[in-house]
C-alpha cells in the first residue's frame, strides 16, 4: 500500500512540476524558452559527465555554441524589425516633406 501511495505522490509531484514549468514558460520570451531548453539539456549531460568522470569542456563549448546560435537568431530578427521600423519612419518623413514642398510650391504660384 505504501508503494502505491509513493507512486501516486510522485505522479502528483510530476504533474505539479509540469504545470509550473508550463506557467513559467508562458511568462518567458521565445528566446528565453529556447535558451532554457538548451541549458536543461546540457545540465543533464554535464551532470552525467561529472558522475562518470568525463571531461566537461567539450560539453560546455557545445552548450555555448548552441546558445550563441539562438542569440544570433534573435539578434538578427531584432535588427530586421529595427530596419523595418526605420524604413517606415523614413517613408513617413518623405511623405511629410513632399507634402510640405507641394504646399510651398502652391503658395508661390
């Protein structure tokens, strides 16, 4: 009977952990969620490396490389959005200048 209670409790704890993870992930940005997945993956691998006396250096380098790819992806997306906003501002300014020029020409005629 105790083993069933323990298994039931473990199942409840696991469900609670899943719900909390889902909630916390909903608060994060997409970039944070991607980075967290990589960190979690390498945490397990690094823990296993420690347990079996393996070298951590390659795993740490691989983790940093994966994180760098994610960061670059989101930096590129941010730069593209900034460029789009700048282009829209320039276009708006050009419309204003064209209108102003047309208004000035009409007054001089």
